[in-house]
C-alpha cells in the first residue's frame, strides 16, 4: 500500500521527530504542504494525495541507510579505525577567510566557499538560512556575492531551509549549493540518492555545519530572550555558544546564559539526532577544534576537495 501523508503525520510529525527541515514541502508536487507554527501541515484532504507517497519517502526521519549514501557520494566505505567517529574524510584543517567583507560566525569559511563557487560558475546560487530583523530564520535563495554574504552567521533556531530548493528551481537556477545543519544535509542527500526530480538534479554541492543542538524560535527568542531577559531581538548582533554558555551580543556587551537554562527550548528532534559533524556533506565546517575566529573544515568528497583546493590556491583563505 502506498505510504501517504497520513503515515508521515503519525510516524514523524506527531511523534515529535520531525526536524522541520522543509523537504516534504519542497517535494510535494501540488504544493499541499505548508509550515504552520514550525510543523508541516497538509491543507488538502486525503483523496487529493491518491497514488502519491513522495513526502513520506523523501523524509529523512522515516529511516534510511547512511552507508548507501556514503558509498554513492564518497565512493568508498568507512575505513575501520579512521572514519568511525567523524565519518569519511580526506582532509581536516583549520582556516579563516581573508575577505574583509565577510563577517562569518567563525572563520567565514562557509561564505568564502560560496563566493568562490559563484565566481567560478560552479554554482549559480545557494540555499542558505537568513533571518529577519528579529532573528526569525528563513530559507534564502542567494544568487550574487551580496546575497551570499548577507546570511552569514549562525541563527540558533530551527529553519525549514530545504524549501529553498523548490524556490531556487522556480527561479530558474540549475546548479545550487545547499548549506545546512546535519538534518538539512541528510534530507538533501536522501533527495539526491532517490534521484527525486526535478529537485535533485540541481544540487551540485552540499556544505554541512557541525550541530550539537538547535532551538525552537518562539521558546528561545520570544519566551526567554524577549519576555524573560527583556532584550529586544532586533538589537542583538550575534549569538554564539562557548563551552556551556550561550552568548548574546548586545550593544557592545556580551550577556551569558547557562545552556542548562535554555535546555527546555531545544527542538525535540535534536534529542535523537545521530550526527554532529555533518557526516554526509561534501565539506563540513564548525568551530570546535579551532582557535576563536577560525573554522574547522572537514573535506569529505572529491567534489569538496576540488572546490576547496581551488579556494586555497586563490589565496582568499
Ligand atoms: C544551530 C547550529 C548549531 C551549531 N552548533 C555547533 C557546535 O555545537 N559546534 C561547532 O563547532 N559548530 C556549531 N555550529 C556551526 C557554527 O556555528 C558555524 O556555522 C560554522 O563554524 C561555520 O562558520 P563560518 O564562519 O564558516 O560560517 P559563515 O560564513 O558565517 O556561514 C554560516 C552559514 O550558516 C548558515 N546558517 C545559519 N544559521 C543556520 C541555521 N539555523 N540552520 C541552517 N543553516 C544556518 C547560513 O546559511 C550561512 O551561510 C552550529 C551551527 C548551527 C546553525
Ligand atoms: S521532511 Fe523534514 S519537515 Fe517534512 S516531516 Fe520529514 S523531517 Fe519534518
Ligand atoms: S500529494 Fe504526495 S507529497 Fe503531497 S502531501 Fe500528498 S502524499 Fe504527500
Ligand atoms: S542537533 Fe541534529 S536535529 Fe537538531 S538542529 Fe542540529 S542537526 Fe538538526
């Protein structure tokens, strides 16, 4: 029997293991699904979904074997004693951008890879996570240097970033890069592995961010930061995590909140997340392991190696 939206609803969404990645929304051919208060919702009744199971099949939370994906994208299986903890990799290094216009979260490496890939016409756009003035994350289709540099920096709230793949296609983009947390990247890889047309064809590069946990926007930003601490989100310039503290940069000052005090706002799906260092990306980037202002970079695939080596040779990092 065809697995339908209802199975997705009861096996994933109602069980609170939905990561709100946005993939089912992007993949639904007739656009039946939308994000309502952080969860996918089908607006049209059951009969309309007859003979379709796309949203169920493409959801990474319904289960898939990452080993198949690794073989497909990295051309090898995990090496015993080498790849067990951080996934398949070719090189690990620490780096920082030399482009003064990029104000990245850490070393600005993600944005530098993107500007390089755009300049070299490897991609014609990137699916990123931007935000409005009150730090509400939103998918962004970036097509120029300015549009790629704008969304740099970490938004500590869940974002349906993969909806951007559908939007990019509708804007006529053919070669895109997806940047996302591990749950976004698992979804993007599954889409590619299933060869889900027309979305999969456009994905040429996948950059993954390390991610230990992320937060519910309403709980963290509205409940804790605005209502309890009394800070206006629009006056905050940066958030970061340092050790066991969550740092809020506000008017030249830094306020520190113990991570335990915001634990209740962690997104439920993070509790069962199997990945931290984004093991399925072409290139994974994080801060842990590098000095402040630098990025830790794990190059995993041949595609990632080619692009990153060219960036190194360009002298921009
Ligand atoms: C929710 C979250 C938790 C993280 N936790 C850790 C951690 O525990 N340890 C660690 O070492 N690193 C963590 N990182 C990664 C780190 O914060 C930086 O993103 C990474 O070091 C890249 O820095 P950069 O200066 O190269 O990136 P930049 O050049 O600043 O680019 C950052 C990119 O991140 C994307 N982005 C921003 N917010 C989100 C979001 N909410 N969802 C998806 N994409 C987003 C944007 O599209 C942007 O292109 C986390 C990132 C996120 C989003
Ligand atoms: S595809 Fe993503 S947004 Fe849709 S149900 Fe699955 S995890 Fe949630
Ligand atoms: S039409 Fe297909 S993809 Fe869309 S909600 Fe129905 S079953 Fe899911
Ligand atoms: S911890 Fe895992 S599920 Fe949670 S936001 Fe990060 S990658 Fe997604």
